[in-house]
C-alpha cells in the first residue's frame, strides 16, 4: 500500500465557546467551571498529504478575517500569511501543484480558496454535496448560500466546480480512503491516510477536542459528545466508530482541537 506524509497546517483561529461547541450541556459540570469565561480560540487545520507524485489537501481551511469575523464567528481571525495558499507558498508549493482535494464536509471553514486550486480533483460525499447546494435556511451561513443576500456577496467556494461524488466508504486512491461519519453535517466523512507510522484519521469536525473521545462514566456515556451537531444520534455513533477504527488518539487529526496547535507548532511531518 502506498505510504504518504502528512503536514498539518493552521489556516486561522475561530473564536467560540466551550459550552456551544466543545461539550454537550449534560457534560458541562465535568469540563466547565461555574461562572468561568468559557471563550476558546480554536485552530482551523487542514492537511497536506504527499506521496506517489501527488500533493493532496484534506480540506482547504477558513476565509479572511473580514468574512470570518463578520458572518460566522465574531472575533475570528486569519492572520497575514495563514491562508492556505500563503501557507503552501512557505512550503515551496504552488496552488497549481495540488492534484486533489478531499473534503471532510463543505462548511465554509473547510473549503476556502478552492478557486485557486484549478488543477485539483475535488472529492466529497454525494449527500453532503447535494445538501450543500440547497441547505435549509438554518445552514445558509455554514455553506455560504447566496440566499443570505448580504454584502459583500458570498457564495460557496466550490460553486461551479466538478466533484467526484462518493457514496459511503470508498478508496480515493491507493493508501487513502474515506468512510462516512455523519452527525456534524448531513454526510461528513473521515479521511484516512496510510503512512509508515500507521493510518491517520482526518476527522474534520466530528470532534472538537480530544476530550470528546473520553467516557463520562457517571452518566454511562462512552464518549463526551460535543454541543455543535446536526444529528446527535449520528454524531454519537460516528465518534464511537472513530474510536474503534483509529489505533489510538495519536492517529486522530481533528480540524479544530486546541491540541492541534502544539502539533503544528512542533513542525512535525507525520509519517516522515
């Protein structure tokens, strides 16, 4: 099986709260102190995968500060040099060199700057793509649907692009495959990358912190569910499945986990 390397990249910081995103309300007392300011600043990671003559991205990260702060999460910021194309340039890679982009899902902070990757083949789950094209109004912002009717006009970054649409678990190419992990979105998927160290699971927004993998024994919970989800039953089952499939937490790579900042700061290339 083909082996790859993975370079984690941070494309900015999203500001939110532990209560609203990281921890389900039934678990707050175990993770949030009464009266504390639970504001948290989360990275927006994506992953450069290299091997077999290919340069692949798992997601492309978030937007400019202006759009993120105004339309999505107040206080969010994309510092100068953090946009995905800027980060790639630091690595000596041009956007034209990216051969493939595999999206965990199509929310705004996972798809930005897609138009710059003109030579890339795009992959997503069919159900996710179809919902993203026509979301319910509650999700207009998540997918930057034009029906928001705001100025400056925003629209899905992938609009007008062809996709390879996947139906469930599938091999994308030798050594890279996906499996459905719905719950956060209609058909979120986890992307598995084979390296000489083992199989890494790029799990997008299935979890927001590694705490979500922990049981809450007092409640009889086998996981600590997050508080941002579309379908909690699917979310729960998908996190349980992730724990079964991954060799350990070390091989799980979430988009927003605060712990990702240390990994990225270390400069470590996984599987090198």
